[in-house]
């Protein structure tokens, strides 16, 4: 990480949802925030991931490491109760969470099941609203900033991305509506639309390797992005450098999104 970010987040309290392992985009964002002096809190999903997340969180001096399935209002409430007790307020919320059943991420979109649709939209889009609702009172008077992660499949058809494309489209719409609602409290809400990066979530998409290869060959810059590129853009958006940016989706994809054929 470059030195420009040093002290940028000194004393800021940041909650990060979505670290699964050291490859997670959320982990790169966490490292930038830590490098800038932020105090960090993490969620984890289930015992298996706790074993991965806890050592990572400890390596950046995390003050909160708690379970939270974002599909459960009671787990979200319990998580924020802990945050309120430990910190009383927060400055930053990172939502780097998505999920769809594996069978929905291959083959024909028309075969998407009702349950599969609900799950993808609930975990990947509604959860941002649920977290923002709990974060709002804790960000009172703090010029808070909320960030989520999207993908180009929100706007154009990417074979096999299927219901996740619909969920990302909804997520980006949620960003705009939340930005409007929370703007009166000076809370900013943005999304980063990232090019493909090999992570646990990405491994669930059929032919992800082809997506990666195409992005490396057919983008204007003709190279793939890294998790670090997401971390640095996140640091910019979450910091005072992004002070008047809200409701937007910014691309870090080597320019892929400008291409036609
Ligand atoms: N990797 C890519 O190519 C790419 C590109 C663009 C956008 N994204 C987005 O970035 C975000 C992070 O994904 P990643 O690629 O870092 O993969 P990842 O697997 O490291 O992160 C996904 C996270 O979602 C969490 N999660 C899933 N269901 C959950 C639930 N019910 N409750 C709480 N947490 C839950 C997982 O525990 C995991 O930590 C996702 O929104 C993904 O769609 C990824």
C-alpha cells in the first residue's frame, strides 16, 4: 500500500462485512483502512469462516469480531448491539456480501427458482438496506460513509451470472435510494463495480475462468484487476477525498464497461 493513505482514517471506526479469507475483496479494503489508521470491526459467517476470519482480524488489531448472517434480522440486531456497547458510534460501513445458490449460477436464467431468486436478492441486495438502517443512528453527525460491491452483470447480460445480475441491479438501485434518504444526515452511499477477481464467491460462478481470461484480453487496459485495486478505490470513496460523491457506482475494471462488441 502506498503512503498517501497514511492517517486518512485516523480514529475512524469501520465495520466490514464480508471477509471470508485473505483473498476477499473486503480484506483488501480492510487493509487499506487499517493502513490509514482506522479501528476495525468484522463479521463472520459460521464457525468454518470464523477460523479464517479471526486470525486475519487480529492481525489488524480488530476490536470487534462477531458472527452475523445478514439474512437474519435478529443476528444483525445482535451484531449492532455489540457495536453500540463497544463503540457507541461508527464512521464507515463496508458491505461486501453476496450469495446465490450454486445451481442458479449456471445454465439458463429462465430456470431461476422462486426460492433461489428470493435468496439471491435477500442476501445480496436487501442486506445492504438492513445494515444501513442499523448504521444510520450510529453515524449521526459523523459524515458517515457506506460502500458496497457490484459487478457489470447488473447492466449487461453475462452468461451464468444470471440471478446475481438481477441482484446487483437491485443493489445499485438500493445505493441510489439509500443515498437520497441518508443524504440529509450527510451519510454517503456508493458502490464499486469491480472486474473479475479470483475469490471464494467468484469460484461459484460457472466458467469464471473464461470471464477472467476475457477481461484480461478484451479490456482497454488488457489486464485483470487485483483485489488491491478495489481496496485503493474503496479507500478513496470512504475517505474525505470522496466527500461529495454519493449514490454512484464507480468501475474498477480496466475499462471493460465502455466496450461494445
Ligand atoms: N470477485 C469478483 O470477481 C467480484 C467482482 C465484482 C463484485 N464482487 C462482489 O464483491 C463482494 C465480495 O465478494 P468476494 O469476491 O470478495 O468473495 P468472498 O467470498 O471473499 O466474499 C463474499 C462474502 O459474502 C459473505 N456472505 C455470504 N452470505 C452471507 C450471509 N448470509 N451473511 C453474511 N455474510 C455472507 C461470505 O461469508 C463472504 O465473506 C460480493 O458482493 C461480490 O459479488 C466480486
